C-alpha cells in the first residue's frame, strides 16, 4: 500500500514540541479527515497539547508501507509514527 506521510509538530503544555507523522492511504486527500486522525491521537495522550491545524501538519511525501502499518491503517484508517516528545 502506498501511504501519504504528514509531518506534524504540536506544542505541549510543558513547552516541548511533539513531532510525529500521520500516515494515511494515498487516496485520502481530505485534510479535515487527516487532521482529525491527528487530533484523535492527541486525545490519547495523558498531557495537554496545542491545537492541530495546517500550520502544524503538512504533507511530506509518499512511500510504501510495511505490513504492520497496512494492518493498522485498515483497522483504524491511519498510523502514527512517534518521532520526538510524544510520551
């Protein structure tokens, strides 16, 4: 499966900046849907964060997804790769 990678930066309440990627099927182009996936992920965190919008989340590139990512996308609609300050 080819996925679109959305590079995302969101401020945390403690001043750190979370960096994570939102992966969605390449056929998913509605930014409202993509941003809502990011917001759902942020709601799962035990700390408060800033808002997620177009300034914080931008299309980066497309790539082929490994099997575990494809399985998660089929089940949830998206996959998150945590990069920095996500826990």
